[in-house]
């Protein structure tokens, strides 16, 4: 797994716009090389603000949207269209504003599908398996970019400290007993996260500073701090605002401040 690099921006608004620009550049580069690309989305305030920033810039037209696969790192197990679902926020901010191929938007299904949370997780795992190519060398795609938010408790996706899902070796799991409502969620696991070529952890706010410090100071095997396990196979970025970066000790990660 890759060693994290840290990029610090002035505030949450600048952070969202900078991540949006970085996503567009990365997707264009990948599509130029391979024809198609894959992006894993996250929810949260900064995650949705990043998608809105993509929608707002004319540079979005450089992306070949019909040749982009959209996935999610986690989802709240709620009915389609519920305002608390990550999918709902993503559609409102960006997905319904660009020319995506609906067959390439891979949604984690909710209870209105007639599935239990476990069945939904299994169905998503099967969708990942079908999308994996021989060059991925595993049961899931090697995503080009995986966006992950991070909570003040250091959770990423819906992998919370102490929850059994942190240690699960399946590709996707149902998460019960989430300390944040709603209590039932669907989440990618660390083996799936580690398969991504690039993992970008995006965090803003002083309340995240302690979790950022722990995520960067602990070995990636220390899953007691889930964000320490957020690593891509080729590249890992911690994209932060100044408040979230406020407790990083000198020498932890390679820090750049645009």
C-alpha cells in the first residue's frame, strides 16, 4: 500500500473546489489512456460540496461522462430518494446534471428493493465481481479514484472503530449498530479499499484534527483507527483544510499547502 501524501487548503470551500479540479484532471487523464474510468463517491458535507463544485465548473465538460463508472464507498440503508442517502445528495449535486450512462451508476440498494441489508451487500459484492477485469487481479475493480470522508472518530466509509465490519474480509458488508444514525448501512471493506489505485481522504474542520493525526501516525494495519487503513495501492492523498490539518506533527506525511 502507498504512503500518504498530505495537501492542505485554506478552508473547506477552497478544499471542495480544489478536490473537484483534481478529480476532473484525474478522470480526463485516465480516460485519455484507457477510454473509461471509475470513481467511488463519498457523502458528507465536503463530499457533496465537491460534487457541486464539479457541476459548477465548465471544466466538467472535459470528462467523457458516458464512459465513467460511479460507485459508492458506503450507503445508509434507507429507501431510494431518502434525503439521508448518499446517492440522493450525489444525484442532486452532480449526477443528474451530467450525461452519465445509467447502467454505469452502481447504487447500493435500500429496503424498498425488498432486500435485507445483508442481501443488498451481497448483491453489491456480486456487481463488483462482475465489473472486475483480469488485470485487476482480484474480486473487485481497481478503482481509479476512491473518495473517502472521515469522521471525528476516525471512521471511513461506514467502518467505525470497534465495529466487526472493520475486520471483515468480504468485499462489501452490512453494518449494524452504527454510532451515527441510521444504525444500518452498507459499506465497502478494507480489502476493497486497498484495491483502489488511488484513495483520497477528504476532511475539513477542527473536529477532524485529532482523527487526522491518528490516521497518519499509525501503521495502516492498526484498524482500531479505521482511517489509518485508508490506503490506495498506488497513491494515497489526505486532502485537508487548515483546521483538519492542525494537529499533524512535523514530518508526518509529505505536506503541501497550495
